[in-house]
C-alpha cells in the first residue's frame, strides 16, 4: 500500500510525519511525503529516509494563487504515484489537497490540527469558516483533535465525515522527554551557562514568540513580578515569527530584552534540556489543536500554567498537573506564577501527577491509531452470498 502524506513544510515531517512514515514502512507500506522543502521560518532541510520526499510549493497562509499552483503540482504527483491513500495534515495542506482533488482519486483523508475559524472574529472568521468547511467536505474522512472542533466543523459542513482521534493528538516522544535523560550535573552546568543561580525558580515558555501563543501575556505577567522577586527567571525557548505580532508594545519589548531575569535561547532542537532545568512551564495559548509542547513538559514532570482554551484545557488537568487560567490577564498570570514559585511542595505534587500519567502522551499510540484507521478503510468488503 502506498501512502501519500501532504503537509505544509518539511518541519512537519521531522516533527511527527516521519514517525508515522516509519511505522507504516515497518508494516510493509510505501510512505511518500509532499511538502515545501523549507521550514516554517525560511531554513532548508532534507528528508531522512523514512519516506520518499517530493517538493511541493505549498504557501504559508491564505494565498489563493499559491494554493492553485500547489494544487496543480499535487494533481500531477498523484497521477504519477498512484497512491492508495492520500492524507493531508493542517489547514493549508487540506485546502491545497481539496483544490487538487478529482473524481476517481483514492481514499483521501484530512486532519485539522486545530480548526482556525472558531478562533477568529468578524469577516476573517466568516471567510475561514467557508474555506475550512468547503475543504473538509471534499475529503472522504476528516479528523480533528478535540470534540470542540468536531462540533464546529459539523455545524459548518454537515455533510462532512468528521471524527475525533482517541489518542491525545500526535503525542510526543517519551524517550526524548524523560526526566532522567538530563543528569543533575548537566542541569547545573546549563543553569550556570545561562547565568541562572541555583536558588532561582525558573518558568519556561516553549513555542513561537507570538501573541496567540500567549507570549505577550506571559511576558506582561512576568514583568509585573521581576522587581519584587529577583529569584524568578523566565526562559523563552523558541523563535519569533515575522508574520505574527508578539503581543508586546515597543516599551514592553525593550523592557523584556533589558531584563536580566528574562532569558531568550531561541529555536532549539534539544528542548528537553531546558525543560529539565525548569520548575514550571507557562503557555497561555489561545489557538491550539492539542499543544505538543505541553505534553512534552508534563511527560518530564514539569507542571504547566495554561489558558482555558481549546486544546490547552484538554491536556492540562487543572489542580492535578497544572493550573488552567480562567482569566487570560497579566494579573491572573502573575498570581499563578507566584503560587507555584512560593509553594515547592505544590509544584512537586503537580509534577508527580504529570509523571504518573505520562504514557497517555506516547507518540506510539498515535501511530498505531493512524495505521489501524488506514487498515480499516482499505479492508476489502466482506463477500455477500
């Protein structure tokens, strides 16, 4: 069986499609991936042998002409490869695949990793609602990550076949995100390298430094505390994004860059090392599917402060392994940070609960469920007598 995955860029392949491709190959399938060969921030990468890679000029964002061009390329690729299954991931790739779709195509599936339109307002919400509803209706089967998204898509596209994964999204790599992976000596050395004293309480933000991920809210809440609490540190692990604002005013941006208690380390491929030196994560995002960075933190026993938003509240259990903010304000963020900073026993309790249930986030669960879905859809119909 030949599977063609369509994803926006090669970062998605390295993030999780590669793991899915490896699982498919282990069963004797022939996985192929069509995507842009540049990552989300302009860098170039290559495949690693787990799937056959095909360059596709998928645009970032809503670029109608770009999607039409990519759709023509995808149509030609499907004609050449003759796959048994086509599976598109993320809204941009679903839209291109829907444009390319023709009668007679093989089983065509799509996964929305967080519907966009429910998070928008006004005219943009209306446009995205129509686009995502139309795209979803072109697929034989559509998958979403949360019940909220299923309700939203079914309301917008009643004829679409929409289901929710049983596993928590794409999960994470538990072998990488394990608390024992980073020895105490290495943790102490990394803290010293970053200028973090042993007595400091470290909060970490992991992700793009953009407003809808909660970066602006995190920084504003932290800036309220630094002068009176010199033992606090905020560690930012991730890149900026020129397409999206940070959520900070020029004055707030200058204040954070000049504050010695706020440390930027940029985009990293060893995030587990920074989680290992952190006492808690802050990630009050407003636009998520099911945030993998939260799963990674909890898998390492790092409690999480997050928002009462789709995806975030589906991963963090309020009062069990983290704090879910009902009020998305700098004041509420400051209060949550102080609560965890001032109560080590409470932090340990939350972290222990996270570790006890870390297996629920295993990437292997996601891979098994995906392969079972393909097998079920491609199984021959029972013979009738």
